[in-house]
């Protein structure tokens, strides 16, 4: 049951990575981010992708699974 809260920590950690400018690969897509300490091409905001998938989606899946009735029997 305690594992349900772990994705919240992952989410907050990824947001901190994004705020610190620990960026992803160079990109030319319109949603690429430019971080001031890093000159050059815009970069993918991969920390936000990971925050959504590792944090929010995983939290939702674990929450649903934790609320399911457990089978009883042999």
C-alpha cells in the first residue's frame, strides 16, 4: 500500500530536474525549451514527459490497483 505514494516523489524529482535546467536531447520541434546556462539548440523537455509518465500515470495505475478487491480463496 505504501508503494502508491512513490510516484509522487518521482514526479517532484523530475520537476526539480526541469527547474534546474537538466535538459534532454537537442531538438527542432516547436515545443523545445531553451535553458539559459546551456547555449545552442532548444532541447526536449524530457523531464516533463517523465514527470507525467513516471509520476502521474504510474500513481493513477497504482491507485486503481490498490483499490481493487483482492481475490479470496485457496
